[in-house]
């Protein structure tokens, strides 16, 4: 038998989901800004800026995947 997916999320779960998605978008934008915006972190060499931006984007993806995995487990 399939679980009932029509169940409404609690306001707390909905808020945490929205907060998690917002954090994911902000971290991805920050990583892209560090990589492509030359005036951001002007004292860093280009290779370090690219590595730092990629690390931030990977961190955002890990956070987002953990958020989705937690939601599926709580069904």
C-alpha cells in the first residue's frame, strides 16, 4: 500500500523547507558571485576564488540533498 502523500505539512516543516530552499539559492548565488565577480575578494588569486566558489556550491548541494532526504524519511 502506498503512503498517503496528500497529508498537509505542519507550519514548522513548511517554514523549514522554505528556509532550506532559500539557503540553497543564497549559497549557490554566493558561490557563483565569488567565481565570476572580479571585484569580490580582490586579493585572492583566480584559482583560489574558483576553488572557494565550488566548495560553497558543493556545500549548498549537500545541504539541499539532506533536506530532501529528511523530508522523504518523515513521510
